[in-house]
């Protein structure tokens, strides 16, 4: 009888352990799904921000090019002044 009782107890413990493992596996699957979704969203957001930064950079280049074309002497003066300021900063 003691052996039968021990076997029954062992079976109950094994069943409880299996149920706990099954619950943890289901929970891990949910977490993995959420992590994958978050990673995909982050990747998409980074792509959008990269594209936006590239467009802004290209727009800035076009604006500078147009300004230099329309105001060549003012551009030279600004470049000269920027060079002086940059040089002074590097000396410090």
C-alpha cells in the first residue's frame, strides 16, 4: 500500500510538473512573439527615420547649392568667416 501511495504521489507531482512546464512554454511563446513584433516595429521605424534623415540631408545640399549659385560672393564670405572661427576653436 505504501508503494501504491508513493506511486500515486509521484504521478501527481509529475503531472503538476508537466503542467507547469507547458504553461511556461506557452508563456515563452507569447513573449517570443512580442519580442519579434517589437523588433520588427523597431526595424521599420529605423528604416523610416533613416530615409527621412537622408531626404533632409539631400534637401540641405540642394538648398546650399542653390544659395551658393545665387549668392557666390556672400558664400565666399561666409566660408571665410567659418574658416576663421573653426581655426580659432582648434587653437584652444
